[in-house]
């Protein structure tokens, strides 16, 4: 069975529910738990709008989990731990994915094992994550908002959200595309994105970075579209 990565988003309404969700991020229910097959996880906050933002979105929180197999991922999604997140959520989605390719590290680990071959006709998801050097944070945040806005309305984009473990310095983005080709067109033909990649290389903004691509094979919940099983074959 292939390694399965799950990224979950939970949206809350009302001060009490948002406050509880913030508390879960600070002390996640996964802490000190022996969860079968779990090899890596991160509790995530979210930025306002669709992409990177210096301003938090206090209504939306994320959870990234990586399992040795699809079966173990499914068991976790049916567990009481996930119920704690869902029971008070206004809406949520779980995106189940197999890794295509990953480069770099996250918290000095390489969490994603490449399991499937890239197919530009299939749906694709991308997670980019970085720890920003404190002395370069100001320059970084000067450029990011315009790049995030350039993604809005791009052909094939289903969903995108800025996420992170810590405001300002530990940031990531998740984007979900109808087809791999749509993502590639954005990445290689969008001038603002190309300029951002160039500046990253020139200025060395990051002390740690990771770039990863996945083929999603199932979405549960209705925050990201609706329940859907994609026409992909698990390896």
C-alpha cells in the first residue's frame, strides 16, 4: 500500500468555536498519541485570503498528516481525534493524496515518499513550505502578496490557501488544480511567479524549504468542492 498524505481544512464560525480551534493548534489532540501508521504531522494556521498573507484567518485551520498506507489514513479520519476537529466545524475537507515528487526538508525531515508518476491530465496538489530568515522577512513579505493575487482566477485552480506553523516566519501554501497541466502553465508562464522564484534564488530568503507535488485521489467534505473520488488508480 502506498504512503498516503492527507491535508485537512476546517472552517469555524462563532467566537467560542474559533477559540477552541486555536487551542487545538497550540495543543493538538495528536500530541502524545500512538497513531498507527502516522509518520509525520503538522497543525497549521491559515492566512487570510487565498494565498500567503501576514494577517491570520482566525476561522480556518489545517492539519497535515502522513501515513504509511491508505488504510491507516482512513482509520485516522474515522477516529475520535478527527471528530474533535469536525464536530464544531461549520465545514471541512480532507484531501487524500499520493506523492509525485518532493524536494527539501520540513523540520529537518523528508516526510513525503514519491509513490506515483506525474500525469498532466490528472488533478494535482502542490505544497510549498519554507522557514524565512528573520533578517529577510520584511523583503519577503513585500513581494509575496502580489504573487498570491496572480493565482486568483487562473485556469484550473480549484482551491488555494496560505498555511503555516508560525506567523511571519514558518509559512506554506497549498494549491489544488484540476489538471497537472494547469499548474504547470501557471508555474512556468506567470511572470510574477517566475520573478518570485528568481528572487528566491538571488536573495536566499529561506533557512529551510520544501517543494512537493501530489496526485489527489479523494476529497471528503464540502469546503473544497464536494465529496469526490477522482479517476485515478492507486498504485
